[in-house]
């Protein structure tokens, strides 16, 4: 965050944080600038014991400052996360995705939808009657599931902590009533993009899965062009977690405090993009890898597939079933690809083959195989022999 943006944020939060000198125990009250600095440092992964030395306060006062800062961020209407309010704003959201959609294939996209898992402590029985529902078997941790919707410039237009950690995305989506109502009310021809965990419809497009994906090369091409835009929500999560490092680990505190911290981070994420950029035009010509480097999005070693955040993954006991919904919009897009002979680009196919080969090699290494190279440069697997330590 730039100094100019920090100054703007201080003025936005001043009415909520200003202390009355009359009730100050010290010679002067704690400055709003100090409270904002302590709060930002805490959200960015800093420790309270360090922040208290920076702002010259007691440990208890520093905890109070951080709590007041988070409450102020969530109370300020200037920082509200809002859906587009009129046709012009929807059109602007649509233009951001159209600039990134090859051959204008997904020309009606206005937002991308996905969920992510945030670690937290086990909730008390006073907070939740079924505390086990917050435990994710996949991540072996208690947590909450969040749903978010982003524009092409990575700003959130919806962010909510909607369900316990063991819940899958389709159940979380059914609980987000305001999000469902907004999608259902979209103007004709506009739609959101989601992954296969969400229900397919005219206003929410999802990829082909299972046998459907391989029924036609154009079904596979459709998946590529959808993924090309849907990755924006994954990049938004990556930037959020990399900017506010408190989200990279387990958040301590009650469920209400965890939700407050998540919402504050999402609101500040939007504020920083609005004031410091990068604006959408700066990154349109970049590849995904170049943009992630430019935005300083780094992978999380504990996340799957080299992601920088923890995606929502149901427990192993959950049997995933694809939705049997139908979408004329998706059918029309596939027909468009077929008429114009647009398939998945060759460079993407080659990269995917390399990824699959690397995954297979890693599985064989895990199963006890080693790899050798013959005179022609070909790599082949050889069963690892057991050598006695004697």
C-alpha cells in the first residue's frame, strides 16, 4: 500500500478510531495513524509483540487497537464490497473479461466464482452445535469455507464466509442466498463462470467433466477458454493471501473474529486495487505466469497444484456427483467453437502433457521406482532394489 493510499485509508477510518483525549490515561491519546499501522501489520502477518514496540503501547492496548481497526474497516461504507449497481457497471465488468477472452469466446462473462478454505481453531460448543462440521479431513484442520466472486481486475464483488470447513462448494453456494439472487437477476446474455462443483445453468457456466469432456475436441476447447477467464478468481485469492499473510496460516480467535478478519482483508484488498492498481489495462497482454510474477503471487507449499491459497475440497468420504443441469448458452459456445474450428492451443496441450508426465513420474517415485536415462536420452522407470544396511 502506497503512502498516499495509507493516508486516504486513515481519513476513511478516522471517525471510527478517533480517541477522546478526556478519557486517555496517558499524556495524549493513541493516534489514528498508529492504530491503522498496528492493524495493517497484524493482517500482513506481523506479531502483536512487535507492533506494540513500533507504536509504543502496552500489549493489551495493541490488541485493542487491532480489534478496533478490524471493526472500523468492516463498518466504513466507503470500503463496502458491492455488486455492480447498474447496466454501465455490468458492461464495464463484462469488458474486462472480453479483453482477456481469446476470440471473444466467452463474451458474456461478467465475473468468476470460487471458494477457498481458511484454517482456524476448533470452535466452541457455544459458537457451533456441530463443531465436527468445521473439520476438513483433506487439510486435517478446522476451518471455514468462503465464497467469492471477482471481476477481471481481481476486485471482489462478493465475499462471504458461508459454511463450515467440511462443506463442499455446491452446498456453500446454496447457503449464499444473496449471491444466487444476483446471478438469477443477471441481464440476458451475461453469466458467471465457476468450476464443476457449482450447478450448471444459463447464468452460471461450468466446465465439462468426465466422459463429456472427451466426447468432442470442442468440449475440451470450451473447458480451456472457460479456464482462461475463471483463473481470475484463483489469482484474486492468491493476491489476497500473499498480501495479508495472516491468511496463510491458522487464524486464532472465535468464529466471529475469524469472519471479521477475512472480511476486513477482502475489503482492504479492493481498496488497494482501487487506489494503487495495477489497473486491468496494465496486465491484459501478460500471460498468467507473467501476471502472477508481476502481482507477486507466490505458491503455498501446503496447497495443491502449486496454488497460493487453499481451495475448497470436500472430505474424502464425500462422493462428488456432477450436476445434470443443461445450458443453451454453453451449447451455443461449443457450436461457435466448432463453426470456427477453434480448439485448445497446441502450446497448452504440450504443457498439459508435461504436467501429466511429471505427475506420473512423481507417483512412481512415491511407489518406490527410480528413473534412469538411456543412450538416446529417453527416461525410463526402474524398480528400486532394496539394499540391506548390513
